[in-house]
C-alpha cells in the first residue's frame, strides 16, 4: 500500500511525540507499505520553524 504522510505525522515522527493511533503505527511500520510525503511538507516545516523556533524544534535542515 502507498501511504502519503501528512506534515504533522512527519513532525511527530521526527520529534518522537507519541500521537499515533495503534492502526497508524502498524501501517507506518509495515515494510510492505511505501511511505511518501509532499515536498510542501518541507515548506510547512520551514514556516512553522520560522514563526515559533522555540516550539517547533524540527528545523527544515534537520528534516531534509
């Protein structure tokens, strides 16, 4: 299955915040699934980090 990950899921994954449902964890960890994200996610992370760098600990450079 192909899964397109939302920007928030990417942020949670990189920052180790546990906000995933058990179903989401199972789908993401299943090696048979292909994970994708939009290039717009990089742009969204950059904006969030620029506005609130104290709250958005994931920088665009670290994400890339």
